[in-house]
């Protein structure tokens, strides 16, 4: 079992930055790909970014490409999502998720086995 906890959400003005963290407890996530997903109010959860178990491969959703960066901190069993140039439409709950890395990149919710509880991000205009 992988227990994930997100942190770093908050209220920020448009154009600002936040860094989200996804910490794993109870066991290492070194063998897992980790993804971030965004759920806006009243909408379905959508893919934001994913990173391979090595950290060497990443993939981003079209709406965040060039603004967000996903990275791994293996020493602390944590994955970060650096969010820059935030827009009001980035508002919502951000979830991290993990799945056993079999060599692919994963961007569908059904591909992920373990999920955190989410952290709220609010971007004011």
C-alpha cells in the first residue's frame, strides 16, 4: 500500500507561483510513476503531469505545458509540482497519484492505483 499526502496548496494571485508536494509514507515510491491531476469545481479530474520512476521522463497536459514542472526528490520520497504563471482556470483540487512504473508514461486516471486526498489551489484574478 502506498499512502500519498499532498501539500502546498493555497490562495495566489494570477501570475503567481505555488509548489505542490506529494509525500509518500509507509513505503518508497521509487518504483512508481507519479502523476498530478486537477479537478475544477463541477468538472472531471484531468491530467496535469507525470514523471517516470527514474525522474528522467516527464509528460504534461496541454494547458500547463511550459508553466508547470514536475520533479522527484528521491531522498525525501517526494514528488513536486512547480506551478508558475498561474491562471484563474488553474483553480481546483490537485491530486497526486502513483502506479507501478512498467516503462510507459501514464496520463489516464484509471492507470493509477494510489491517490492522495488532494490539496486546494485557488487563483484569484
